[in-house]
């Protein structure tokens, strides 16, 4: 072979278009949807059970209820006690997790394919037949109280909690799924039972099964495990809560707020505002915009605050696309002494990208290529495919969504990205939160022209 | 476990390992350098990891950020440093395979002309902020630092963590970075694994083309150090935490040595999941702890076994330590039962398979091929590795636990909320962290 030409980089060729594997959808007579995908490379199966209700449906006086209910599912179910449930999970080498987010509850179980039927039956027990035993409930509640107490010392957790409240107030997105120490004491086992009855209904659930088996086998096993669950009527309180989350919160003015942590080695920062829901027609353009702004290592925010200034280990921005209007936020942890300067730089970047330094054609092409060329690696494992498929169900996306992603990104023009920057980013509306050492950061904050930082008590 | 591969050695000593897998149109390029914080010396701790950062700041023929062209090609990439090795990887679409080879080979062959004081100073600031974020500003963030400092003598290379001390980082210089590169970053001290959508013949020819001309460097002598703890060490650390936590640590057999897999399984029996002994006893039944964990931290020169438990409100670490000792003594006397053996083997085997679902990234097939090649010279050690677990017996677990842990000197570190020393287990002194 010829010697290497080091005067220029090899230019990657074109990539073949990506074909997402076929998703077969069947609705069982009780209303539960079973979606199957064949993934034959490794003898593994991943089951994702999506309940389309999450922490946004928590009653106002019971923040944390959806999450606590999720925690109780594997604390005894069917004919198994709490310990027996975990013994059964361990015997099939299962990796099991329950996640409760604002819009959904997601149970993920990965196991070896030879344990597929056992995994499905176990999952069905957890969702259909949790025991909600009073002793177990008290124990779980106490563990959660301790966990919440420990989070008081974790700056990112303090920041996330305070920021959700600043942006959303009493809106269903105004609290974290884990809830609060005070609210936890108000939640009774009966609340959990009732919530489970209302939210966990066959027609609110999509079961995604991805693995080393045929569609027919996956469907048959899923039907056997979940088909006997009786249908129930939709619950008006859940429906009302879901509808409320779709509405924008009351408009809030830009604020500067601070949670004091004397002696903190860094300041944990959040800057942002309420943005748009997942259903926005501007979704793809915003994904591109965010790549340029703060969505990858070479983004403006990270290159400025980390690679240029050395203020931080890393900085990023995100649009959190939800069923209702989710937040846009910039998050970063910076050295205490540079807090004011870091905020000035961050707000400057948010302003510049929609005003004096708009996205350039080169930046757009880099972001576009980064999103499209490596696309297939997002779908290498059964779990990646299963979680992606669950997104289709959660947000009502079309069957060909993943097939269309790359062509859609490729079709966007610079004007589209400039337009969504002006439409959906607003530096004038940015709320800024600092979790850090007030005595040291205050002089720097005073020079920002954002007024005096209002003191928040760590909730 | 069918992971077919071939291994080749280039003229300059670079190991090249190839594994073909066409399921996804991607290629994993994974490069290990056999250098980590164990190659550092007191006074310059944290250097190997700081150096890893410098590898992303450009090389002679691409004197700009390393991320830019690769992200533009659709790559995912990262690197990490441990006590024993430093790894770098890219997962690229098939069409960008050569780009990844170009980039990795340029920084292996031609880093220094592009390594300036400005880059060095910037990345030192970034690393100091990484240290603040992940250690200083995090609850219990300094506990493991204090543990290894007590477990290993001051001149033992496991005495410090890879992040190093802030003072050492500030004192380090650009000249030292140049010397470090010359000593450790060369073909014969590296192993390149390529896995995914490749034709092995073509991939080997390309690897030779990009890496074959890089000059071999000086041989790197293995670091050889024994470690013992002559007597128990009992320490206290006050931290900004709500609940006290006890950290117990013992010396244990090195990675892949007799007893290593057994202790990995012992850690499962003790603390993996709600059916584990410590969880059941301390968290579930007696409710004196809110969480427990146990690890066999397998390393080249010698491992350490850790048990960590957080006290429930109103409970003391002395109470927890006694309860842990009782559970461990029972296990060392009776051994695990057949249910425990079945569960821990099923979990070990499943985790093995799960890790091999990806060609690249941390823990994927290319990373594992390199791990086996770097540490034992056998890239295809998968089956033998799994056999260590399958062949483990209840009696083996029992006797390994009895030999290495129970009654052996250990470090016991109490981390308590500031001003609440009464919650600590008995201690002889305060932990020192740099």
C-alpha cells in the first residue's frame, strides 16, 4: 500500500441508508399493545413495558406517588414475597430497572433468551399483581426518605429540584418524580393502591419485546403472560392530569436564584426556560440547533467553557422534549471563583446564536453529519432497539419514524435552524440558578445585571 | 462464547486484534496503552489521566481538536484511565474506518509537535475541575481516596487514585508530559483491537499502513510491587453528608489469579441484589442500613475487596461493622448454599453475555479483547474467563473468603456528617487526603 498521506484527513464515503428492523404491532383483546422486533445477533431478549403515565400525573398534594408506586412493584407480587421476586430475577440473570419520568413509567427487563418466558411471567406479576404489603411499604418509604435526605448534599439533585420548581411552579412538571421529604410522609399505602388501579390499565400499556426469537414466538409468550389481564375503564383523574401537563405553565419572569452551599468547591448551574413539546413540527431543526449550541463535545458551550476557559469538566444544553412543553436548559458545574463569568459567557452564547453569531453553514453541516452518519450505532443491542421502539409508542410517532430521521435531518436548511433559534430560544427569558457558595459568588453575580439573587432554601 | 479473532504483531511491536461482525454497519477501533496511574511516582500523581486529556487536543498533522473530524464522521468516541491502563476508542460508520485509524495513529506517532503549554495549562484546569466535580463537591467523594491511601504504602503505586492530588497536578509541567509520552505511548506498549464491519485482510493491511511506520519505543519494565497491610487501620473522615457510611477494604488476589473470581462471586453473595446476605440482614430485616455494596476491585498488582454500608438514621457505624463481620463470619464458616451459587453464577454468566452485545465502547467486544491481550496476552480468553466462574465451588468461595478477608487486617474508614463523630466506628486517627 502507498504511504499515508498526512497532509489531509481521509474523507469518509457515503453510508448506506439505515433500515430499522420491522416492528409488528398487535393489540390484545384487553387493549394491551404488544410490539415485537426480531434481533438475532446475541441470545438475549429485552422487554420494555411502557405505562403511559408518569410523575406529571402525581396529585398536587402527593408528588412522588407515581415513583413510589413504581418502587413497590417488585416488593412482592403474585405468589412471591419481595425477596422471592428478587430471587427469581437473579436466577434468570435478569437486569431489571424501573424508571418513572414526567410522562411515563418504564420497566426494562433484559435476560438470556432461554429465560424469555420466565422473564415475561415475572414482569406480568410485577405489573398486574403487586402485593402492596403494608410492612414492605413502610420499609420502602423509609428507604426513600433516607435517599431524599442524602440528596440534600448532592448539588446536581438540589439544582434539578429547584430549577423544575422555578420554571414550572405548580404545573405537573414542577416537581421531580422522586417527590419530596414532606410529601412522602403524606403518602399512604391506599394512595399507592389507588394510583396503581387507575394508571396501570392494559390499554395504557405497550409491551415491547425485542430478542433472539421470531415475532410469533415473542407475541405468543407475551399474550400468555399478559392476555388474561381484564380491561378496565379509563380513569378521569388520570386523564385530567395528563391533559393538564399538555398545557404550558403560567408565564414566569426571568429570575436569578441561589441555593447557598458555603464552602462548595464548585457552583452547579442551570440556565433555561420552558420550551416546546415533543410534538412540535420544529423537532428535527431544534435537535440540529442543540448539537451546535451544547449537544456534543465540539458544541459552542463546551468549547467555550471547557476547552477555551477551563472553567469546567463539561457543559451541555438540551431540549427535554416531553408530551407537554419541556424545558430547554444549560447545565454545568464550574469552579466557584468564576461563577459570574461563566454565567455571563453562557447567556452570551444563548443570545449570540439567535442574534449576532447565528449558526454557520459549517456548523450546520458538522451537526447534520454527526447526527446522520453514525445513526445505525443507536440500534446495536436489543435494549437500544426496545427503548427506541417504546419512544414511538410514548409520543405517537409514525412507524417509519426511524427510517425517516436521516432524510428529514438532511432536508433541513440553514434558514430552518436560524428560524427555530429565534422562535424557541430566548435569552431574555432565561432563568438562572446557582447552587454554590453565596459569599464567594455574590460579587460576580452582582455584575450580571440580573438583579439580586433571590435565596432559595434547599427544598 | 464464540468471539472469533485473529492477532497479529506489526514490525514495531504493535498488537493488532481483528474481529469480524457485520450485524451493524459500524467499526470499533479500540486502542489500549499499558500505562496507568500505577506508572506514576509520588509527587506527580494524576499524570497518566491528565495525559489522556492531552491526547484529545490535536497532533502534528491535525493540530486542532480530536473530536471535530470524528464527530463530523458520525463517530462516538471516548477514553479512560485506570490504575493499570489507558484506553481510547472510536465507534465509526464503516465508511469512516480509515479516518479513525488516521486519527489514532497520528496521535500515537506525532503528538508532541502539537503539544503546547497553552493546551497543557487548559487541560490541567479542566482536570482540576473534574476533580472538584467528581470528588471534592460530591458526598463521600474523598472516601475511596482515603481508603487506598491507608491500604497501600506511600510509595506503592496504588496509594493514590487516577485523578491524583490537586497539588501534584498543579506542579506538573509540559516537559514531563513530553517525557511521559516518549516513555509509554509507543507501539510495543499498545494493543489495537478492531471489531465490527470489516474484512480482516483489508483491516490488517490498513492497520499496518497507518501504524506500521511509527517507531518502536523503549521497552516498558513491568511495575512489580507487593502490598500488605501489617495491622488494621481505623480512620475517621468528616464530610458534608447526611448519613454516616463505613468503608471496609482488604488486600485480595490480583486480577485473574487464584481466588479472584471466587471473591467476585463472594461480593455477589454478600451484596448484589435484595437476596444478598448483607442486604437481607442489614437493610431488609434489621433496617440498620440504607444501602450496602461489595466489590472485588480486580487489578494487576493486587486487588482490593471492599464492603460499603450506609447507616440508617440513628444507627452507628460500629453497629454496622459488627453486623457485617457477623455475616461474613457465617459465610466463611458455612459457605454459600446452592441457591446462592445458582443465582450468582446465572448473574455472572448473563453479565458476560450482555457486555458482548456491542462491538465498541467501554466493555464491548473490542475493549474486552484488548483487556485480555494487555493483561494476560490471550485476546480470546473469554471461555477460560467464564470457566473461572463456572468452575467455582461453594467450598472455594468459603475458603477464599476465610483466607483473605475474615480476620485479616483491613482498613476501616468511617465517614460521618460534620460534627457527629459519635456515629463513627472506633478509630485511631483521621484520614488524610491530599
